[in-house]
């Protein structure tokens, strides 16, 4: 019996859908090396993290200006051309064509999607919008937008099962450690105390070094910062520590720069030569206070406060005292 026209049409649509799904899967497989290269945290396009307000999820995204800067490298374009899987390929010499083709193919196969800032204008007059917004809204984008402020959310996240298992184990271990902290051995508590002091001292030292390098190189006409993203809450934690230095053209005019450098040098010389004895006394006082703090911590014994001579003497006096009926009240 011959099938009805409606049945044939449904079968044809189902077959066509299956074919397109298979082409989509094959296309994503071909694009994986290219997407991994652009997504790489070290040599890929710079990205930031934010929140998709519509979906309520944490996302990574990149800006048009960062993408264009990355594609501006001839070495990067040559790598893109080698990994571009479609017939005809790409010409590394044509920057605009490479930028457009890569973005549009990534959108087509849902590796990225368009977005925009939730906050279009600064809340206060005279203020500027942050470079990397924290709150994003989805935006329907099908073609490449050659704008510096264009935003693209990464929908490509490779799951690492071992990483997830290790992360859960570490979190559970930290919770258990915090819950059992009161019964930890004394030496572990001291180790945490000294370790915390060391981290605080290291952080303060890095901040002072950043400021010193910035002030010393300010007269050159460039703003040089060690760990430039360290205090930027808009950046991810990894980028804050992986980016060792940043150099930008200074916006301060030369006269102001050299005047500031001269005043700074005179101020340092004046403070140092004003009263060397006071500086030595201040250093000695800081060293004394630090030693006293460490001695105080070391004075704690297994029973809590130290069993120093004063404490033992007070306890012996209390034990030798004659009993009084008031002791039972």
C-alpha cells in the first residue's frame, strides 16, 4: 500500500532534520581546535567573567577590541588559517575577512553568542563605564560587529571531570578542617598564624613594590604596573596573578611628571636626612614589637595560656593558701 503524502512529508522532514543535526555535530568537531586556540587562557583572546542576567549564570566573554587586537597578529592569523576547516580557507593577509569569518562561524555553531551591557550609562555623572562589565544581557547577533565595544559570550566550556572531583574533595576537606580546628595540635595553629602573617607581609610588599616601580618610571612617560589587574575587581583571579606587568602611555603631561618626580625625590631625601636617629629608633621599636608578638604566640602551651614562671607562681600561691569556708560559697 502506498504511503500517504502527509506520511511521506513527515518522513522527509525527519530525515532532513537528522541530516542537519549530523552536519552540525561534524561542524563542531571540525571547529574544536580553532575554538580551543581562541579560548586558551594563556595565548588566546583576553576574556573577562560576568553574569548573564537573563539566564542567571556565570559566563566568560570577550570584547571586540581584544578580539581585533589578537587577530591583528600575523602569527595568530596564520594559525587560524591552518585550523579553519572549510574549503577555500582564509587569507592571513586579509585581516577584516579573517575577523569576520571566524566570528560568524563560531556564532553559527554556537561556540559564542552576542551580548550587551545591562548598564548603558554610568550611575553618576562624571563617571565612566567600566571596561569589562559584570552584568550582561543577551543580544541576537548573526553577523560580525566590527566594534570595540561588541561583546561575545563563550558558550564553549570543556568539562574536566577530574577537576570537578578534585574541587569537591578540596571543598569538603576545607569544611572538615574548619570544623575540627579547635582540636588541632598546637603546632598546626601556630603554623597557620605564621603563614597568615607571611601572606599579609607578602601582599603589602607587592603593593609597595608596585607603587615604587610606578613612581620611579612615571617620568619616562609610561605607566608601568606590576600585576596590573591585582586590585581590579572586574578581572578574574587567574588574570590578576598571571599578568606580571602592564605598560600604558601616561596621560600626565611631561611638566607635571618631572615636577612630581623632583618633589618626590626631595621629600624622600628630606625625611631620611631629617633625623636618622628617629628612623633607627622606629625600626628598633617595630622589631621589638614583632618579637614580642611572636614570643606571646610561642608562650601558649598545650593547656592554653603559657606555663610561664608568673603563671606557675600564681598557681602555687593559690594552692598554698589556707582553706576558708568562703571557698565553698
